[in-house]
C-alpha cells in the first residue's frame, strides 16, 4: 500500500495539454498498478476560489481512477484557504504560512493514523463500531478512517458484510506498514548545495580553529543553492540557531538538522572548540554530519544505502577520518524526470543529520 501526498502551493496554474484526459488516465493507471492512494492537499490561497482549478483536477483524476479496476485511487482533497484577504505585514504572512504548514501536517498525520486504525481493526471481518472505538482511542477521526477504508475497498461501507469476501487487503500483507519512509524532493542544485553545506560542517570539525569560517562558507553555499543569491551582510543567521537557518533556507523542519542543537553559529563553534578533547560528545556530532554528507553523495552516485550501512572511523589522535561502507551497496536511481529536462532527486529523511540520543 502506497500513499502519494500531492501538495498544491498557491492557486492553480494549468498548462495546456498536460491536464488532458489521456494524461489523467496514465496517472490513474499508475496509481492502480502500484496500489496507491493519492492524498491531495492544497495549503495556500487567500480565497477558496483560488483553488477551484486544482480541486477540479483532483476530482477529474478521482473519477478516472474510480472507473478502473483494482484497489487504490484518489482520496478526497483537503483545501486550506486563508482569511480571504491579502497579508499586509510580514508577521501576518508568516502566521498564515505556519497555519498552512500545520494544516498539511495535520492532514497527513490523520491520514496515516487512519491507516493504522484500519490495520488494528483487522484482519478478518471489520466491525465499524470497533473501527470507531480504535480511532477515537488514538485521537483519529472515525470519518477519515471510514472514508479511507471505502477508498481502499472500492465501495460504500454499507456493503461491509461482503468486505472479507471481496478484498484481501487486510489479510495479504498490506498492513502493518513496516517500511514507511518520508522523502524530500530537491533539485540537483539544491541537493548539491545541501550536501556541500553538511560536508563543510563535517570537515570543519577536523580543525575547530577554522570552523567559524567553514560554517560561514556553508551558509553561503546553501543560500546560493536554495535562493540563488549570496547571504552577504543582510542575513540574520548570526541571530538564529543553525537548525532554524537550515529550516529557513530549505523550507524543511528544523529538527531535520537537530544535530547542531539549539545553538547559533557562534555558539556551536564555541561549544565545539570547548569539547574538542571529549570524543563522546565531539565525535558523535561529527560522525553524524560526515555520514549525512556521505549519504547525500551516494544519492548523486545512484546507490541504495541505509544510514547503518556507513560508519565514520577516526584515527587515534582524532586528526583524520573516513567514511566506510560495511556492506555492499546496490544500484538505485533516486532521480525522477518531471518534464522540460528538470530532474528531481528524492532524499530520504533519515539522510539528514538529525539529533542523536
């Protein structure tokens, strides 16, 4: 069972020839072939009318998918509109953006929660009262769980008596979800900038006396990659924590970069220099940074690897290091061409240098 989260940003921009029925059919057939459910979320706009074309697109795709055999398809779209007026100040815009992001996260969380509720209600005959009991006990909407189950079964739940006979969904290994993972979609330029930034921090910790300069170069690199401009003297990077800086540049959660701790650039440098002779603290942070850098390189090289397949080794005096593979890696293409020559690279969440216990 696969979930595809389709997030629309701002009002629709239709492109002639790309929203044709033939195009919709190809997408719908792919969803069915992969037993996938499309969860469509629109998280921007100051007026629901801004989203009409986008909703129509999703509705058309759902109709096409409903006409094809097999499980999976298109779930009801989630639309989050603002207050119907343009934001006059940066503070208001920031508040609206935060609310939109929270709406998207809430929809995804509830959707995933509903899948686990369905799992716990099966296998075998599904009792709708039991389904709702499990949903409420886990703070998940019973209606979401019911409607998701309908989309998986492909029929109205009034036919629930025939569920066990009509589908093997709850019996043949689609649940529980054991290999679910989140991926971040980046352009190759963005991935290069992110990798170079993490690599600068990794290498800089070999010589803490020059770490401040290396981290400043890191901030320049990532600003150029994601914003197409230099940081210069206008950034407030010195007044924000490093995770906040990465989050602001990449539009990703700050905890993806939690390895830096709740520290500004200067604070991180000072703490690193003070802990240079403490391998339990110092090398733990450096190891995670270096492994993240190596993982991002493997993505560009087209290798399949998990975090535990790499290890960072340091010499006796902690003056040199290298990252080694402790198992054979597989070939894997992380890229996806999306038309017009644009290549999107999918980076697993676990490749980011998140905080360690």
